C-alpha cells in the first residue's frame, strides 16, 4: 500500500521519499532555513521537515531553568527554546519559499497547540518525533486532522509502537525505524527492524530515520526495503546546535540522494530475464544452447 504526501506516493514500487530534516539546525534564522531548503531541493529530496513547539508546554519542567551557553549568551533552556522557535510570520515565509522551490514541507509538532498551528498553515503531513510516540493526546489530535502521519519509532518498545499505531489511521501512516542516539553508533542501527516492522504492520510503508555519521547505514536501509529516508541536514557540522554533529552537510546529502536513486534503479522487480546487454555475450560465450 502507498501513502500520498504532497506530490509523492510513498510505498513499494515508488521512488524512495527523501526528507531533509532541518529541525532546529536553522538556529532561529529564516535565511539559514531557506539555504537548507535549497540544499534539499538541489540534492533531489522530495521534502524538508522542521520542528514546532509551544515552549511552555513542550519544555520539560525540570529543564526550564537549566542554564545553557548559547551563541546569544547564557540563558535558561526555556529562553533558548523561545529564541530558536519560528512563529507564524517565519513559517509563512518558509512555506512560500518551499512551495516555489517545488518541495514538500511539514514539521514535527511537540504539543497539541502546535498541531493547530501547523494545520493553520495547511501542511501536507505531520511527523511524530520518537520522543512523542507515547503522547496519546498528541496522537489523537494528529489523527483528527486526517492528514498523513509519519511516525518515528526511536527510543520506543514494540508495545509503545503498537499503542501509537492503534491510535492512528494505518491507511495514512508511514512508520520510520529509528534509533535515537546522536550520533548513532553503527552497532545500534538494528536495520533488520525495517523487516520486523513490515511484518508486524502489513500494508504500512516502512522507512528509516537516521542519526548516524556517514551514508552507508542509510543506503543499507534502502537496500533492505526502506521506502522513505530522513536525515538531518546542516550547512556546516561545526555550527552550534545539538543536532549538527549527526547531520549531513550539503555534499554528503547530495551523495546520499544520488546513491539512493542508484539503488532504487538497481533493485529491479525480482523477475529473472535476459537483458538486452546480455544478448551479445550470450551469443558469443554460450557453447551449449538451451
């Protein structure tokens, strides 16, 4: 089964849906966000994703007054959350820019008011962050939108994934295998979970959201059947921010999308045939005809 998001169908037999996860790597700067949209578009990705929070709700209470050193000085964690959060004006500018660039955009809402905020901007889909998979109130609000939902499964037990899937419409659901280590060591990738999720939730497209360094694990995920791939992107991994080190710079993301497309072309349909390029070697080298 395939799920339509914006301009694309996500599911077996369709081009892998590649999402450039901008998240908070824009550091509260709309111009950086636009440059990251350009990175995604120029690489051939179909979508970019942001994060949307209501800081007073989404910031854990025990973290609110913790002091943090930032490029804008020392501030509390709650003040930092406000500093990097985009409001309506910024997202309208981003939405317009993404539309003109020909790429889907959506976000991970971290609380119920953020769902309403994003619905007001008519996003094409919603993404559930791994940290939110147990927030049943949030899942119910997302299900009520009727929009496609992409659900990441990092830091979750299989029972928690079951509960989340049961709250959502499987006909509009894409599951993303993920491990929420930043950056993720390769021995925690557990890529066989792509097949496990596919068997457990038949008909639901299964993708991969990666937080590793490099490209190999994401490419292996595609070879194992992932129909969508999400990776964080950045202009420079040395930039300030907690997700930058696990992100791909423009050249790396470009190579990732290029290689995903090559693998997609190479997978074929599993039907054995003699290809045109084999005809001449067959005539020249086969001594005993069939």
